[in-house]
């Protein structure tokens, strides 16, 4: 079955750029929407944005200007860049497929701290 | 905005639970429910308001339309005690989640 795996640094300094990758295995990246969602410690879930396999993107208005999603079909990877991070961006970051999100990756905790 | 109620539901094993999700505007039937356990990602239970995701037991059922939605869990098992979230995916993003309902053992 399709599996997603997030990867990237677990610690990012304030004002720098958070960069994560999501590797898709067991199925094609084409024909699907790929999302990034985050969950702050002890808090709820926030949708960050999606990228369609053709490169079309939609972002949460609260993050527009700081977030960029990209896709590399040759590597079956979706990437997230979040710029100018602050402590409030500390969260577990998930990638997930579709509009009703399924499946999800296991998530990666990213801490913003100097 | 999605508002879930109650925030916490205390239920004895074997009993039923009813969770509510209210949206600030109509989302048609574009509503999903997720279950999340500590240290795990959310798991899709229901999409399209009432369609169970692959492998989800029949004791989970969803209903509603427009702005009022319900997740019902019959005969709760120990594995069902978790936090449940609703999420809309109607037309234009941003897609949002409810704040969650914690189902705990009474």
C-alpha cells in the first residue's frame, strides 16, 4: 500500500527556512493531491497547503508568503519550504494524500529554537 | 470554522458515543472524520460524510449534511479511546479541522 515518509532537520533556528521532504512509496505520485499539515505540541491540526502532481498549489492564507511546496515526480517526493520561522512554527509536520487525507506519514517534529 | 462538541466524552466500554461537528457555513457532504492516538498520525475513518475508509469497522458511522455532522461509534472497544477530529474539504481551501473531541474511558 502507499506509504509516506517525512524527512528533514528536527531543529531550525528562528528566521531561517524550514525544509522538509515527503517520500511516497508503493504508489504513483501522479494523479493525486499532496498535502502538508502540522500539529503544534498539544494543539490541533492546521492544514498548510497542497500541491497537485501537475504542480498546481494552494496554500493556507495564514502562511502565504512564507510557504512553498514543490514536487519531484522522478524521485516521488513532495517538499515543503517555510521561511522566516518563529517559535510558533514548532510542530509535528505531516504529509498526506488527497482531500480527505489518507494515508498520512508518521510525521516529523521540527523545533524552532536558537 | 469547525466546532466539535463535546470537548471530552466519557464512555464505558461497550456503550455508544455520539460526536458532533458544526461548520460555520455549508460544506455539502465534503466532511471527513479522523481518529488520533498519542504519538500517531491521524487515521481517516469517514469521508464524504458517511463513507467508511478502507478497513474501518462498521461500528463507526457518519451522518449529516450542510452544517451539522455526527460521528457515531457503537459498542466502544478499548482501541476506540482516542481523539477524534472532523475536517472539511469543500471546494476552495483553506481546509480546516475541528478542535477535536477526546473520548475517554469512564
